[in-house]
C-alpha cells in the first residue's frame, strides 16, 4: 500500500537522545538513548513505569510537556518526500504536517484521547480531511473502510466513545492512527487496560497492519509476553538509559544485563509453576553501567 523508501538508511534513528526538565537541565530523565528501527519491523521498548520509555516515544512525536526539553541528540526520520531529516529541529507547524500523516501514535487509554462529545467517525475523519483533503462521500467511504479494517462495523461511525467497549475504543484509535498510512506507528502500551483475549486480538491486528502497510512500529511495553508475540528487536530501558538491545531471540533466550534477567524472572509461566523473584533495585543501581551493545 505504500511506496518503498531509502533502504540505505533505517526508517528511524535515535542518536544520543537526552531529556530533562527545563528548570533542571542537568537532571536527565532520559540519558543518551540510541537505537534504530527499520520499515516493516517492530521494535519493543521494554521497562517498568518511570524507565523513560514513554518520554522517549513522546520526544519522537515532539509531544513532550512544556516542562520538559530535548537536551541533546537527534531524531532522524527517513521520509520519502524530504529524505532523512532531524525532526527534533522542526517547528511546531512542520511537526503538525508529520503527525498523523507520516508518524502516528496510539496511546494507552483511549478515553483520554478520544473526544467524548464527537462521534468516532468524525474523529477518524479529522486527519483524513487535514492531511488528505477528503470530504463528503469519499470521506465517509474511507471512514467506513478503516472501521471495517480494524474489525468494527461501519455503521458504528455515528457512535460516541462511551457507547463502545474498551477494545472497540482501542480499535478506533488504531483506525485513526493508520488513516493516512503513516510510515511509523508508535504504540504506547495500547493493550494494558484490556483483558487477555482482547489484548491478543489487538496485537494480532497491529502486526497484520504493520506487514500490510510496511510500517515501522515502535511498541512501548512492560510485558515480555507482548514482546514474545510481536517484536523483531528489543530495547530494554532502566532509569532513563538503555541497558540492553538486540533481536528478540537474543534478548529473550540469552539476556546479558541483570535488569533484563530480573524482568524475565518476573514473568509467570503458563502452568504457574515458576518461582517468581522480586527485583533487587539496590543491587541493580550499583550495576547499571553493565550494558549490551545497542
């Protein structure tokens, strides 16, 4: 569905990205984060709450809060029209043309992202009108196609968010995010609030859409079960830094960093027989400098 892009360069490159509060620039919440993402591949960024994974994702979109700043680093995006550009240097006006059209994001809780007084069809159509100029019957047909693509009957376009289940609302968010066929899709723990069955359906849908549209997908999660299902590559973050990165097979079968090993030790097995171990944070703090290549 999409044209090929420059295969010499990855779709996304983060180079030494650091984030700090504006009032305290030396206090790094994210410290020298670097990784790459290729088109058609999924990179999972794994870590507990407070590890800096969501801040890293927001920095790519230029959506850091007014209290935070990108202290240093580059966010290189390989766009077929403009070539490779550092989107961290773009103005808000330039970023608005990219958000939704070329880079899209699915947030963790759809009820905080969807407007409760607008129909879901209207909200899906906003980006189609803004970025593609669609109107009238053409717009209605595209909205119907998107809803059906994510498994929602097209006649629900006139529904309001509170008339849909949690899983349906998340599917609406997915429809909104893929409406303009973005190059890069960022999913920030989009299945956390869903039950296991719906979570599996959403993960399968995202993986199918990624393959069909040749998107790169950056998936933020704390769940290694999700990683095992959808990841091609894994980045593990601990207290604002990358401590390990590699292919899914490398990280899951042969973890190198104590924190990665500790996270995996917290994952229960299917039979419930595994002896789960708590994470020793004091020991990890003393050994945080041990890291695998990124």
